[in-house]
C-alpha cells in the first residue's frame, strides 16, 4: 500500500489544495483536502480493467461550486432539518435556511465540504481534521472533526468519522459519493441492480421532511429486499416518489442496536461490468438517492452527467432526528463522542 500526494489546485484565497491517492492491489481511492472530498475511486471490472466509478470533477474549480455534492464530505449535519431550527435543553438554535423553509446539508456555501482540512498521511490512509467553533452554522459546541479514508485487504474503501464537542449538539456527517458501477461516464444507472437490507423507510412529507412514520417496504416500490434494477419502479405512481422525483429516502437498516457493529446495509451490482459493491456501516440508516436532479453537470474526462447517471448510498442517522424522539438519537457532547465507520467493498460476480 502507498499514499501519493500531489497538488490539485488552489483556493481563490491562494491556499494549496492537495490530492492524496491511496492504492492497494485492486483498488485506488483519491481524496482531496478541500472538503475532504472523494474525487476518484478505481476498481476492476470482470475483465480486470480498472475504471473510475464515482462522479466528480477533474480540477478544484468544480468543487468550489459542486451543487450536486459529488464526493463531498457533508458535515456537521447532513440531510434535512425541518424549519432550519431545533431545541436542546430549552434553547432554540437556528441553522441556515437554504432548502425552502428548511436546512439541507448544514450550509451550501461555507459548510465543511467548502473548507480546507488539515491532512495527516499514513502508509494506507489519510486523516483529515477540521475545527468548527461554537456557533458556526448556528450549532452549539466547539467541534473537532476527523475523517479517515483507507483502503482494505477486502478491496474496500473505509471511511471512519470521529467528532468531539464540548457542548451537546447534533451531528450527522456522511459522504455524498455518486456511484456508477459501469464507470463514472457510462450513462444512467437504471439497469444496475440494488438490494437494501431494510424492511422500512422514513416516509416524507412536504420538503422531503420525515413525517415520523417508518413505513414498511413490502409490496411497495421501496421493496429492495430482493435485488432489482434501480429503474424498475422509480417512476411508479406512488406519492412518496412524486414528492422526491424518484428515490431519495432514508432506509432503516436491519439489526441496528447502536453497539458499533458493522451491518450489511446494501448491495449494488452491474451485469455489464460484473462489479458488485457491498455497503457496511455502524449507522442506523442509509439514504438511497438515484440522482434525480443531476442535469447537464460537466464532470471528469469531458463527461456531462445527466439525470440518474449515478446513485448515492449515504450512511447516516435518520434525517431530522432531532424532531422525532422515536428515531435513534444523534445528540452528542462531552460525554458522548460521535464515532462511526462505513465501508464500501468491491468484488466481481
């Protein structure tokens, strides 16, 4: 294993942006210290050909905007918070209002995915760290955030998150990578297969905010208990799909007990390339987003990404948990450190 460091660009303020490539026998991951973003992920197909299977940009300029959050490390709080506010211990905190009346992904313009992180290189990993002061984004607590990317002997990309805060606050980071198992520039993902190990999902209402109901998947378009093509039911006559323009929902992972065990959350497979990706996480939820709103985005190697050219499997706590006491809690503080692991493992079927 090895880590190769190279200049990737500069911020508008003149700060250096570096790319770090972590290589193992059959996997290569490239991450940058701007936003701790995943830029490239190369794995072999059934013929042994290495291809990049995540959507993204060739240079730093793309990540300065990145309205689709390609490969972004979204933090401190990913997904949606109703009304862009929440209360802890009788105090109400206000987040940026950036998605109708709600908050989405903390802050689009100055969130963690738009910051330079400090980098620590190891033999087979890169750790990025970022300090978020008390009050930034409206969140309480001085937060020391770290995310470690590493590749494993099981042909996996492992992402380990660790966050401490000196006050109680809400935390829910994730990686927003878009996958296409036939290659990042190979068109839509509707014929690729997906299985999600979940009997229920968090139903949403207006603004894609969870209602609090965990709805059973059986007999609905959301039933991925047996693998099926992503496109089979994506345009079904279903009110949940109409709200979000296709799949963009949190699935509740079976077997979650909050004990830090890696759970098998999902599996994706392409008959064309033979690639299989298995997703494991210590978290209770996974957001399956089918790229419904990607539209003419100029990406790597001259590619133009369109609607549903990539899918996301974002491991997480359930969205808007702070407003739903029945959801697994995501309040952390001095006596409750945030720590989670997610791994994407690759094989050939």
